[in-house]
């Protein structure tokens, strides 16, 4: 009788351990399945909702999952560099004080800025 009770106790604990292992495997597979969407959302990619839809409906196929993963790393926006040079800076190419009423002359006086490009000044030889 004691031997029977010991076997019943071990069977119950092994079934519980098997259930925990199965649950852990399912959670890992579920997490792995959503990696493309997690990456797209964390990187703020412009097509993050497209990645989510492809991952939801086609992620179960390996090709759909790979496409969603590739899209999650891509970007369609070019990087923008902003340079703040501070007050008093005047570019040699794009003067800040140019206006339609008074064209901006170059420091040497041979060219003027017409709002789009440097043009030779009247009487200059260039």
C-alpha cells in the first residue's frame, strides 16, 4: 500500500512538471513568433502596422515570418542632419540676409545672390 501511494505522488509531480515545461515551451514559441512585431514597434519603423499584419496572418509560414522580420529592420525615411550654428553665422552659399529688394553681394563684390544661385555682378569678368 505504501508503495502504491509513493507511485501516485511521483506521477502527480511529474505531470505538473511536464505541464510547466509545456507552458514554458509554448511561451517561448509565442514570443519567438512575435519577434518581428516587437522589433518594428521598438524601432518605430514607419511600416510597423504592416509588419504586425504580415506577422499575424502569414507569420505561421516561414516565408511570411522572414518577410516580416526583414521589414521590421528596414526604413523608408532618409536620415536628417540638423546643424544649429547659432546667431551671426552667414553661409557663403546661402546668405541669411538675402531678400528680393536688396540682393546680397559676395565679400569680393564679383557675385550677387538672387535667391537661388550666385550670379556674376554687372561689370565682373567671371
